[in-house]
């Protein structure tokens, strides 16, 4: 879940650097985008592609029934399941 930045939250400090709250907000947005952007490749990702839980993978050379995978467990290259 992305926590909204309050309406008048200061984004930059007096020296022009991101405030801590703004940096945390942009980190949350980046993490959400990365989880929702599928990884693409050819073949099965199992044992080959490193991903995070709930990340998607699209097999660009796949036939019907072997195209879309979702990472269900772990942080390494295993745990990919056909959708």
C-alpha cells in the first residue's frame, strides 16, 4: 500500500535535498512500480530468473498456457508458477 504524501508536505529542504518523508514516499512508489512491471524473457523463469514474491514474468516465446508466470515464494530464482 502506498501512503499518500500529505497536501503540503515539504518535498525539498532548505538546501534543495529531498526531505526524509519525500524520499520514503518515492521509495514506496518505485517499489510498487517494480512489482507491477513484468520481467520478460524466453523460456521458463524457474531456476533462471531472480525475482521478488508476486512479481510477474512473461515468456515472449511461449505457447498458449506457458506465457505468464508469477513468483509465489522466495527471493531467488525459484518459486515461479504458471498463471
